């Protein structure tokens, strides 16, 4: 039989309860922050909660990946090692890491995933990571589909790609701007997000090119229409960003991606799901109805569009219409869609700032705000909070069931029952009892009672009777057997959860770069030893240990010259008015921009 590639939908989990909801709504795996050392320090989780999530996930053979993807100092190593052992015992399926020093520790046999914080953008780097023992590699968000295909052709481990959510403007792991400006390091999990601040773009003579705009704020990624193409170039895990997002975002996004992936799998039989169980949701997913800054496919097909969310870093939602007229206490709109009492609207005012409107009451196309805004005729209006949709998603919205069937046989000393699920796992029960012939036909009674799976994770789709006579079996006994069968089958599934066991051994193959400066993020002696064993000289420690001066603090494919229409490679119009270098200014902060057109990259320096 031809090998079928497993396709994984990987969802964010702010905490265990969010992770459970992600799985109920169709995720094949979730990633969650460890108690310490995660790239989102504000969403750490204790071991007991991670164990609770793992047990729930493993019912469906879904997986739990724990993020410890920051760089570590020497004082962190003992605790990090102890933590990885505790996470392994708690049932975690893999640890997502950034720091190579972890490979020098005495690890349990747990899979390691190479975080995007490792800056994984070349085939050579991916090949090195696979040989070093990583079981899955998270690629840089900036890659084109051709670059992804090139990497996939050189490795055998699964490749994980972000398909939805917020975008870091810098290559992950290569941004030091937050650390310099606020003392909060992205590589230590505490990024202050200076990329979401407004800046003036200023030329070398001090002239303002653009005033008070969000020049480093990216739109949100949305690749839902490109999943099949990504599968075909070798992507095996589709990752949704959002451990800081709310529950409605999680439910909405996971449900829609699950639906789209299932649609593809229905006719692409060379692929299959990475977990089992059918999710049934009680709402219609719509990506426009939860947080987004406008969508982009980023650089998947090269540089074809502006990727910045230059007017606001906030979610503006869906455009619902424009202002026809303004009265003293209400606004008359030309509407594309109906509005609800309690909706939140927004618009850009006359100086380009985003303002909000809370609807107190709606009468047709007339809205009565809680307070009247200063809004002009013709202004476009957006809905960034759909009250009815949010209210619906605040309730229970999904269940996930595993299909199963039951066979019942009569044997000389009683009855034998077998329950088998869609993945082929089964549990058998033999009950010794003196059989009694029934006066009435019992088929419907037996089928009905054995099919009532209630609040279990199973749904019985068929009950098959292999009985020589019309036996009488009390409903209470059938119910007890059913409970014993489903409990036994659940235990079989948990016992047989296919957790990858990886025994880590020392390697000495050459790292792709013979020398590393501060960009190598080497913050501890174990990491330094690792690189030494792999024939790489560490010239500088991590920026967090020894800050460098007059070095790039950010590397990005986002290019302000392109966004302004001045890209020489794209033969856009020439900039004859303003002189380089360009600067970004915000309050007392002044950043210098450098453009490397040969590699199509912008670099940011602190002045």
C-alpha cells in the first residue's frame, strides 16, 4: 500500500482549557508554553495543567508540544533539564527549543522540535538540524513556496509552517530591537513589540516622508487558500499563531482550517489526518469576524504586495458600509450587511487615527451609538466586534467523537462483546450469565442501548448482532456493558498513544556556518560546546549577554522602499525627492534603515 503522509493542524494553547477547545474544534496537535523559558513568558503553564491537556489530547492521538524556545543562560540549565524530564513524565509529545545547549543536557527520550526562533530558512540549516536529532523543523515565515520545496527535498523530518496569525516583521530569533529600546528581550520571551508603534519616516535632511504611521507593523498571515500547494511541496504541519489571542479567535480559526484540510484530504488520498475523531461545530467559521490586521500571504509567491498594516496595528475587522448622513443622536449608514445591538464599529478619522463606536441600538440602517463620534459623510465603517458571533462562541460550540462499532456474540457461558474504533483499536468484554429467551423481539432494544454513548468521546455507528437465539438482556445490563466497553476502549487508546521516543546521541557534523557572532544567540557554555563540537567558532556571545553597538538590530524582508513605491529591483518609480539614509523616529527613538537590494532585505540600526 502506498505510504500516506500525515497532515497536522497545529493550534496555539494559551492554557490547558484553550488547548482542549482547540482539540475539540479539530486540531491534531497543540503547542503550549512551559512553566518557564517559553517565547511568550506571559502565557506559561504548570506541569499539572500540561499533564491534563496531554491526557485529553491523547484520547484522540492528538499531540502536545511544549514551547521552551528561548535562549538560556548557564544559571538556567539545571532547571531547564529538570523541567524537560517533568514534561516528559507529564505526557508531552515534544519540546520546542531555540537553544542548542539543550542538546548537551541529559535528556529523556522526548522529541525535539527546532523552533522558528532558530532562524530556519535554508536547506543546509534544515539538514544540519535533522542530523542533530530534531524530529520536526519550524520554518521561517518569510520563505517562498520554492524555498520551502528546496528544503523539503533535502530532509525527511516533517516541516512545520505558519499558515495563520500575527507576523513578526523580523526574521525570528534575529531581532534585538525590543532588548535595546526597553531591556525586554524577544529571545528571552519578553518582547515589548516596538514594531507595533507609530513612527515618522524621515530622510537624511530631516524631511518627514510619512508621519505617524505603523511602518514596521505587518498584516496578519492567511494561507487558507494555499494549503494544498504547501502539502504538495512537502509541508506536513500547518501552524496557527495566537497563544495570546482570545478563545473566539482560537475556535473560529481552528474550525475553518480543519474544514479546509478535511476537504483537501477527501480527494487527495495520498494524505491523511494526524489524529482521529470528527469535530462537529455549532457555528459557521468566518476569519473576518475575529482579530486580524488585514490579511496577506506574505512572501509565499515572492514580493507581490504590500505587507504592512501601516494605518493601525489594531484589528479593524470587516468593512460593513459607509456614512450616508449624521443626525444628532444617530448615524445613517449604507450597509453591506446587517448590524446587531452591541456591535463594535470603527473608522479612520480625519487625521487618520482609528476610532471606535459602540452600538447601543440598531434600527435598519440607523445606528444609535453609546456616544456620538465626530464622523463625516462618506467615511468607511468597519465592524471589529460582532456581538452575536462573539456571544455564540462564548458557549459550548464543538464536540469531537471517534466512530466505533460493537459486535455482540452469544457463547456457551454467556455473551462476548467487542468494541472497535475507526483507527482499529478494540476492547473485548466477556460476561458470564445464564441466558434467557425473550418473549418479544430484542434486536431494537439491544441496538438502542448499546448505541447510547452519552458524554463519552465515542459515537457508535453500528451494532452487529451475532446471536443464535432471541435472548432477553435487561437494559440495565446492556448499559453497564456499554460503559465498560467505552472505558476499556479509551484506556486502550491512551495506552497505545504513539508518542515518539527519541534517544539523543552526541553528533559532530559541521554546522553550516564556520563562525558565529551575536546572531548565533549563544548564551551558555553548553551551547558554546555544542558549536565547538560541530566545527563552529563562536566569536561573540548572545546580544543579551554582551550588547553590540552599531550592528543591525533587525533583519526583515519587509522593505519600506518597496512599500513607498521606490524599489529599484521592481522597476518602481524613482525617488527623486527624498535622500537616503531613511530613519524611523518615535518620541526619543531614532532608527536608521539600511537596504541590501542584492538579498532583498532591510536592516534596522539604533542611532
